[in-house]
């Protein structure tokens, strides 16, 4: 099981990766709040996806977030590092993403 700090760092790494590709991702026209709930650690993070970037990452849940990613700590890190395919993770219910279908399609391009 990963730690809260490892999960926080994984999200920061994802933000850096998205920022490096922001020019290409910016055309996705996705501006949504994001909540990332880590089930086995009973913790959460929140931020905003805008212009192909993940910004304003902070500790704590955002119950009003338009997109919610729910996963265990190990699955979250595997998803962010690319060791876990997002489509397979959703199909096998390792990861749950609550969002409208159009946002899900856009998210797949980011992950």
C-alpha cells in the first residue's frame, strides 16, 4: 500500500507531465474540477483540469467536483505511471471515474 505522500507526489508528477504536453492537450476544451479519492488511505485530493493541465492540487475532497476518480493508492500510482491502462482499470472496476460520458472521452486522452 502506498502512502499519502506517494499519492500526492504521483498527482504532482501527473500535473508536470500534462504541463509538458499542455499545448497539444489544451485543444481538448476541458475545464472541470477534479476530486481524487484514495479508498485504502481514506484520503482525498482535489484540483482543476483546465487547458490540458492539472492545477491547484490540494489535500481534501471536493464533493461538488465534476469529475471524481476513485481508486486504491497502489492503483492510483500505477494508473498515473502508466503501468495500469485506464480502460482496463475501469472495466475491471479497479478504478472508478464518475463523470459525464463526454468528459470521460476527453479524460482518456489526458491519461
